[in-house]
DNA sequence: TAGTGGTCTAGACCACTTC
DNA sequence: AAGTGGTCTAGACCACTAA
């Protein structure tokens, strides 16, 4: 049942991932590329594309001349930092079933770091949406989004404040979020943030300070997020790079 | 002058990066893949491989049907987290010329997190190497490596304690470091670490807790590192993933 | 020496953007 | 309609690992 869309590569990738999770293989060894290609009736290139993606996700590793192997360690990686697109999905990948609570949604003049990040003038207004993500009523992360009000194409957005930001920007600003430039910052939580997250003030936490851009590199949104380190910890595989 | 090794793809990649940094292009637009392929006398596949790597580094982005463009934001990324291999190189990429000071190198029984990470028994000995990386006498990061002593193939390693760990493991343990599994942890610096880094106790910092594995997934080393956030901040590009 | 992954080619067709 | 990047094929040869 080989069809277009999802792409062949995606189907092959899903198939191999399935094999990894169910079979386990002997010695964690995955069949040779040529064999996979023959079995699935696709070209070796397609198989290699699929394997390359699995490799970059940390699920497998390859040794020239030896073979392709399952990377048990890599399976601990729930999500690659650079692949995080919505926090809803991030939390789901970590095994949560998050609910979202909008703590605040109001317009105010941009503070100075926001104005600088978004290229605004002093006094320009931004819509501030503060969302808390919970798992079973327990706070996991807090995120504050700031969107220039001049992007808003209407006023009837109240129902969608809980939506993922890229969706909100699409629906109510007619802008398409393309990527984030993100800084990873260690902080001691201030009293306000700590209380919203249900931890003691001063608790160390990871904070993301990010700017979301559209395809033309125009900044659309500035986001600041804080995570409960005891509930959500970021892991990654570091390898010798080809660069 | 097209030769093997470095690979064609690497040469093409370097060539395009050169173009990006010097020319700047109009509208940040990069010539079409077919044109690059013709100019350089290589196949489009090779050009695409090179562009894909540049894209994953954040230097460019591609829009189907529209073209390939320079990503000015992405050029701010000094090094991808997942491509960090030695801290020497990381610091160089950030514009430092780091010097290394070995603060300690001694054998001791493994503490319990180390023993667990490396699969050791209670009381097994590890060689602990504590290194401080400085820029102009100013501490930037501190790293502690723990290597099981039973890996050591000799006793004359004293001169190489300052070497990058993968080199030390190669030369004195005959083991080849393949990858790290790394956790990103927010901490408030304890008095000892803070004083070594020259900051106040309690200063928030990023800590990496990592296990280094060889090709067979055998753990070789556990490392704990702390960074001066005011001198070295991690940035990354987050994109919608193909996964 | 046999078998594996790594690199590269030449070409086809598709999906999408732009004019 | 023209031109771009995205997907896929079939095949060649190389570099490396393992028996």
C-alpha cells in the first residue's frame, strides 16, 4: 500500500521506526539498506533519506562498512530541541496530556526588550497572552507571547487565545510563522512566576527567550517560557559534526 | 579544482558559504540549484546535499517554488548544540581563544550518580579531571570528567590531562568516543563552583550532565559542565519539523 | 574477500510560487 | 506559463569493517 502523501520517505521512516519499537532485532542491527529497499519496493535513496532522518533524531546510528544499528540511548530523546514547534506537541511527546489555561490576555505598551526584538517604537502596543500548561492540574510550563496589535486583523480573537501561537497568528493576523530564534537562559524563578508554576521562589529553571519570524524574516512575536525542571528535562545527543 | 576528500558536497558547501559571507546576493536570494550545479560542474543532488546541511545549520532556508535564501538570523548561531564535540571548539566558535587550566586530576571511588551512569559497582575507582576554560584569565566554563580507572592503559597520562576528553580516551584508554547523551539542567551555582567561575554563589547557570558512549553504546565517561551565562549563551533555530 | 554504508551521477516528475 | 525547490529512481563506484 504505497501511495503519495505522506511521502514515500515518511512511510519508509514510519515503517522502520515500527520495526525498531516492536521487533528489536538481533544485536540492535537493522537490515541493510539494499534489503530494506528491495523489501519495500523503493529505491535505496528513499531508504537512505528515511534512515538519515531517524539518525538525526537519534533513533539509530550508522557505521560505514559495518551496518545500521538501533540507538537505545537515543530513544530516550522525546523531542529534538530544534524540532519543537508547538509546546502542546512537546508536552505530548513527553507523555503528558496537557491542558492549557489562559492566565491573561491584554493589550499594553511593549516593554523595551520586546520593542527591540520586534522592531517596535516606544509606546507601540502589543497583545500579551500568558498561558499555563498543566498536566492533571499540575503546572508544567508557563509561556508569555507578545504580538504587535497592528498585526491583528479583527477583534474577535478572544476564543482563540488558548490556541497555539502559530495558529493564532495564522487565523487572526494572516501571518505565517516560519521559525523561532531561541535563547536558552538559566534563571532563578521570581516570586510571581514561581507561584504560577507551583514551586518555591528562586527555584532554578530553564527559560526560553524567543523571537518568531515569518518567511521574510519579519519578527511576528516574542515569547518567554519557563519550565518545571522536575517535570520536563531537555535531553540531546551530541555527535562529532560533519561541519 | 574539484577533487575527492574533502567530499564534493563539503567543497560545494564551503563554496556557497563563502558566497553568502562575501557577496550577500540581492534580496538574500541564492542562485537556483540547477544553476549552482551547472556552474560548479556537479550534479544537482550534490548541490542539494550541501544546501541541506547549510539549512540544518540555520544559514539558509528554502521555499518550495520560490527559491533559496540567506537566513541572516541564523548566522547568529555560533554552534549547534548537537554539533558540539569539544568545548575548545565551542569556545572558539563563539570568538574566544580559550586556555585550559587543570584544577584537579585524581582517583577516587565513583559517587553514586557516576556509578549508575557508567554501570560501575560500589567502590569502583574513577579518574576525575576537573578543567577550567578561561578567556584572558576570565573563567568561562568548568567541566568535570570521570573516567573509570580500569580503562586506563598506562600511568603516564599526567601530561595529557588538559587534552580534550575524546583525545585522552583515544590515547590513554584506547577507546573511541562516539557520542554524548546530554541533559540540560538549570542550577544555582554552589559556593565552590561559583568561586571557581568567579561569580556569586547562587548565580543561575546552565549545567550539562552527559554520558559519553563508544560505538557499542558502552559508557566511557560522565561529564558535568557549568557555563557562565553572561559570557556564553546558547542559541538555536526552531523550525517546524518534518517528523 | 564479501558486504556494508557513503558519495555521486543523470534524469524524471511533482508541488508550489510567481508573474 | 515559467521557474523554483521536493521527491524518487536506477545505477555506479568508493571507503570501511569484519570474517
